[in-house]
């Protein structure tokens, strides 16, 4: 009886064990070939993830002190960051909640101040000064440029002498709501990677001496080079620098100090090229944040540079070798991209970039 009982029980144990081996719980299979694409535009960051054998995706946005989880069947998720900065994003391709592969990415976010158009605040100057008469102005009313402006077209020699990267067209400007807008774009045109506009009064309007006020909000960013400047009327015959150059305002864009610093400079011919200039920096923010007035006061003795009526530079033009500044000059407005001074744009540069000009006024 005892042997019989043992004989019957032992095969039962073997049978149970055999059934268990034939029906195991299937192991989850890890996804493969995770690919992540991150796109951003003025604070809006979109993540698109794909992977083989993934059932869903988990995207985690680390936004300062906030952590935002998005579970997505398609692998696409968008989050809006409210401030500039470098942020981390974790992307998982999931088979199950606990079985996944993941990658950690960083994105540099720049909020495009130009997406809402021109600033609505800033400094202004009067339409008259004691001892001066307003001899010419453009308030940019209407919807087209006045006949006092013409264009430089193309790339110029060696990128306008500075190895600049843009192609100047007559299309990258608008006149509306009392403002001139000159826009630099990232687009391929005639073998160049950027386009912009360069306006001038050459052959149409020029002046010798006076006060010139230009109210403008200038663009920003690495490789962006807005300028408000003048060349001598004889530029076409004697060339540069013999014609003289007066840079009322230049800004060499870039995060931090560059975006809040403008330069005023005089150039002339003296055993080649001579120049003198100075700069003015805001204590915070950048020049793109609001309108400022860039001015020169120029007479037979000196050229003085002003930012919002604050003088920051002066050049004595009485020496004979600076005789260029005793002649008429015409005006130029442009936004260059790249070049010897600013260098090329990089991944932080937001396009398009715009310079808004409220008015140009010449007093004598």
C-alpha cells in the first residue's frame, strides 16, 4: 500500500512540473532604434520620437522647478517654455511601463521677441531743436517707401567687403503702421543662405553737417549685424575709406553684452584705413526690447555720438587728414548676417530678425 501510494503520487509531481515549463509568462521585448527629433520656435518645443517594437512613448520636460510628463501613442509631444534657458528632456520608448529604452536630451530655448512685432515702448526725441531746422525726414507713414530711398542688391564684392553671408534684395522690407521693417531671413537665395535688405539715399539725399536722429528697435542674436550709417557722396569715384564713413549705430549681436551694446565709429583714409569709435552698453536687457534714438551731431569741428541723448563718443574732425568729414554724406540702413566682425550665426540664432525704424530726421 505504501509503495503503491508513492508510485501514484510521483508521476503526478512530474506531470505538474512539465505543464509549468511548457506555459511560461512571455518576457517583454525591449524597443530598438530610438530616434528623437526636437524642434523649437520661440519657446514652443516639439519632440517627435520613433522606435521599433515600441507600444507608446513617455516624454518628460524638465521646466525649471516643474516636471511635465506626457504619454504619447504617436511619439509626439509639445511643451511651451516661458523663459530663455537650457532645458533637459527625457524621451522613453516603452513596451510596458517598466520595460523601455530612453535618451536624455538638452535644448536651448530662446523666446523670439519679434514674434509679436515691433516694441511699443522706448525713447523719443522732439521734432525741433533750438538753432536747428528740420531739413529732411521720413516718418514711414503709408505703405511704401518714399522716392528718396533706393536699394543695394546682391552680395557685393567679398560680401560687401566684410565676408557677409546675406543676399540683399528689395523684398525684405515693409512699411506699415508708421514703421519701416527690414527683415533678415534664413533662406537660400542665389547661392546665399540668408536674405535681407539694404536701403540708401545715395544720389537722392545727402547732407553736410547737422543733427541726425534715427529712432529704431534693432535685432539681436549671434551673427546679426544691424547698422545705421553714412558714406561720403564721392564713394563711387574715390572708394572706401577715402570717401569717409560715419557709423551712427552698429550692433554685433550675441547673447549677453553684445545684444546690449551699440557702437559709433568714424572711418577715414590715413596711410590706408584709420578709424575712431566708442560704444554704449545697457545695464540690462537688450536693444531689441524697445525703441532707442541713435544720433550724431556733426559740424566742421567734431562728430558727437548719442544714444537716447546720452553722449558717449566724440571725434575731432579739424585735422587736414580728416577732410572727408567736410563733405556731404548719404544714409544707409541695413541688417547684415555674418561677416568678419560678428562671425556666423549659430544654433542659438533666431530667424527671422527685424530692425524697426520709426523715423529718420535731419536737422541743420
